[in-house]
C-alpha cells in the first residue's frame, strides 16, 4: 500500500506547528546525555524537533533548558556565562534562571521592573539513567513509565547515543522490522560467544549455546506477530529450529518513537529515535543489565571505536561508503560494512534518503509491524490535531506509570511444546528472580 507525498509529510515533518511535531511534543524526548554537560562548563547547545535551545546546570546543580536566542536582541545564549544563579547573556548581561525568568537587566534604570515582563522560552527537564529528557509540549507532561531502564540502579545501566543523517521515522522503522536481521546483520562465520560482551547479535541466545548469528543465518523466514499493548506494540518473532526447539525473539515498540530489544541473554537495550530536525536524528540507548554491574568503561570504549565526539557521528558514513569492502562482503559479512550492526542500520536508513520517499515503496506481509505502527501514529496525530488533549497511547499518570514494568524483551530458545508466550514469560521470570533489583518488582 503506497502512500501519497502529503501523507508522508504528515508523518515525518516535526517542526513547530507540524502535525507530527505537535504530537511528539506531547512526550518526553531525550535531549542530551548527562555526560555531555561537562563539569567545567555544564552548558550545551542542543537542537530538538527543529528548535534550537541551550541546556545547562546552574550553580546549584539544577537543570535548565531555554531557547537559544536571547529575548533582548537575539544573541546566542550558547556562549552565555553560568553565574549568579542562572545563565547570563554576554551581550548586555541579562540573566535567566532555569524557568526562563529574567532575573537581571543590568543596563536598565536601578528601580526598573522591566525584567518582570520578560519570559524566555523554557522547558521542563528530568534526568534518568544517564539521559536528560525534555518536555516541549503544552500543559502537564505524562509521567515517565517505571520501565526497567529507569528503575535499575545506576551500576546496572549505561547510556550512549549516535547521530544519523535521515528522518526519525525511517530510523525507528528499522528497529521494528524483525525480518531484516537475517540479511542486513548476517555473518558468514560465528564468533566466540564468550567474547560478545557489549556487542549485539554476537552472543548466544538464552537457554542454548547456539550463536544468534547462526540462527539468523540459517533460519531467514521468521514468523512475525504484532500485539498492541498499553505502551505500544509487542513484536514476537519465532523460528522453528527443529521438532523440539523454537527460537523466540521478543522486541517492543514504545510509542511514539522508542524500542526495547534484547542485547543478550542478560542485557536489554531501550532506544529512542529522536528528531533533531526533519532530516537528521539521534538514537539514544540505555543498556540495562540483569546480572552483574555494567562495565561502563568497556561499553564506552567499544562505542568510541565507531562514534566520534563531540558530535557523536559515525566514523563509517556516507562519505566513506560506510567502510564497504568487497572482500569482506564475499567472505565475512553480508553487507561488507564491518561487524558493528549500528553501521548496517545506519546505511539502510540513510540510503533511503534524508526523508524516505514512501510513495515508491511496496510493503509486504513481513512488514506487518510497519503497517501497525503507521496506523497508530496517524491516528494519534489526527486525534491531537482535533483536540490537543485527546487520549493517545502512552500518556500514563503517576499511578499507571508505576505499573509499567519491562517491557519484556527476550532472545532465546525454548521447547516447541511451549507457546511463544509461555516461553518468554518463563524466561523473563527466571531472569528477574535471579536479579536483586528486578526481583523486587515481581508479582505473585
């Protein structure tokens, strides 16, 4: 089912006043990693949903997010000074606190109350598990769900990010497409699974010694099922290995733009695909361990082999053909683009263009999750345009947010006598029972 150019714009454009942008502003959005606010000068220019802002910590450690242009004469507050309880513009010394209130206008008459008429655009921010989230919508924001990635102790989580040069929607859609992994992430040889720490699709599936690379390579036609949930969609992919065993992979789409997927038998990834603007996006990921504390240094060093600071861009990109090597493509990997699956995904979505032309696509039966998500997205956009407070998915209050555990993400091999649901429920309970912080959340 092809869509029109107008329908494509309806789903993809995110600037102020656009249909999709209006919807996405109703949700908390990752705006930076905590580590990006350096101790010496905790201030950073950020761009989110086509808007330019400045993120900072004031002298008391409180987080603030304000529009980047000074409301006096438009100077760039990204070069401001953090002093006297706020952010001061170097042009004329106007001072703003984290709420955007103007505290001082030094050049004005001593008894002037002019500052009280000034309000800089300011946005609520919260910090969770190494990521700073911002709310750019109107009214009260929804509660953040108490998912595993947000309630696990700091020792058991690690956050990182990267930048892709394409629209956010095609970046998200690769994450809810189970069929691509058997080709895009195919390796012709299986590595030592004991060396797989921190590497996706390089370890063994749970409850087996079989490398996931072998499963994906030899069983390339998964059965895909998509179930709507209170948080979005649960995606269950099964591959029958033989008469006794079935491979089960459970991933999740958390509306509107996140996925929760298995990293390994003992670690999950919660990942957001966040629009910088219409033609670029960041992915933010929280890795959550159900066993030992995360080796943060190792995880960070692994990612810095691919990601270049300070802009979190990929060293393998369109300018160098993503490191493509024909000999590697013939002998080692299906893409010839190295062994990091983030590069494979980046090539796939960036090669579709800055904004994918969906008028030319031909979705098939294996794209059922794409169909389901787009229906959900369009319905939520239309509801929001009709009523800015209309009910849409994932708008929990505090009580509802406390009940949101998981979402469960599993990659494992179970007995074919079990239904996929029976297997992943048992596998999840077993993993939680062995984990101190997760066991506390188990219900009878």
